[in-house]
C-alpha cells in the first residue's frame, strides 16, 4: 500500500513537471522578425518579404517583419522584447548579444562566393578619377551606421592602420544610415566615396544601379557572414524550429532577392574575430 502511495505521488510529481515543461515551451501566437536597414524600406520589404512569409508557413505561427530606422533600433527592439528574432550584421550582433541576450542561430552564405562571409568595399563614381585612397584626400566620405561592420568598423580599422583620421583626411564625413543610401549618394555624385560591401551592392544591381557605374578601389578580407539571432529567452523548441527553417530555406526566387545561397549553422564563437576588430579599433583610437 505504501509502495502504491509512493508511486502515485511520483506519477503526480512527474505529471506536474511535464505540464510545467510544456507550459514553458508554449509558443507565442506571433513573433517579430527584425531586419537591420541595409536598404530603404521598399527594398527591404521586397528582399526579405518572401523569407518572412516562408518562416510563417514553416513555423505555423504569424511572423511579422519589423523595420527599424537604424541598426540600433533593432538591437533596442530585441533588448525590450519587441523583436524576437533578427537579421543582423556581425558588429550589430555582437552588440545585441551583449545588450539583448541575442543568440546566433545561423549565418548567411554569400551568393557570389558561396562562403559564409562577405567582403567590405570602398566605392567611387566611375569617371570621377578617384581610383585610390590617396585620391580621396580632401574629398567627401560616407560611412553607413556606427553599428555597421563593413560600412564603418572594417574601414575604420583599415584607416587607423594606414594612419588616416577620417575627420581630418576628408573634407566631410557623413553617416548615410544604410548601404543602399551610401551607394546611391555616390552614384548621384553627392558623396565622393563610401564604404559598403559586395553583398548589399549586389542586391541593388539592375534595380538601383549598374556595376559599371562605380570603381571599387579597396576590398577587405573576408568578414563573417551576417547572422540571424534569436532572443535567448525564447522557448528552446521555437529556437530549434527557427534554426531548422532558415537552414532549409531554398526558394530560388527568395534567395535571388537576398542575393545569398541560404544559411548554414552558426554560433556566437563565429563572431569572436569581430570582437577582436572592435577591440583593435578602440586600441588604435586611444593611441
């Protein structure tokens, strides 16, 4: 009789534990997918819309795309739990991991090289006669966002190593807010040179600009690919499902809009090299 009593109590306890676990793993009815503004809102909706629709179908819950005015807006959105999962740049991910407990799920694969990474570039307008860093002295310059890897961090480290202080070297320095904006200002001749990357440049080819309208005067080493990260406090099963959905995304039209070859597994350690770059930038700045 005592044994039956013990078994009954144990069964109830196990049932309560299972119920508790199930309750903890209950998914929200809707999740928000934040995307850093590498381009204007129309382009962002066009490029990331098919992926967002796919995620909703794959997960069986509503996935709403959230566009922010700047990179920091996406990080802050995650921090305050207004954004659940986000497409970030490497540097903005490092910041989101620190401030918003973001957890890298997958890494974007470049459509050009097939590698889980991309390259920063410096562009000038074709016919401008600006074909080297030396030619840019006294000219106007555009970074993208302070949280951008290829648009600010990587060229800043390169400038520092070359002994160049952008505020002194250029006649004017602006922050465009996004890669599309930087490329368009160079195309229009409103800015002489800008830092961007091959992936975002390729996204606008044939729509907003053509390759032969620009000079590429500098190309960086390979930068770790852009991650998709989720808030660490989301249900584990949801994070696993999100990872699976991104890894299996193979819609040709959707990938063509993103100019990538899909996503591969990734984790936080992929971005240690970016943390080293941030540390190096700070050391060079304080010299």
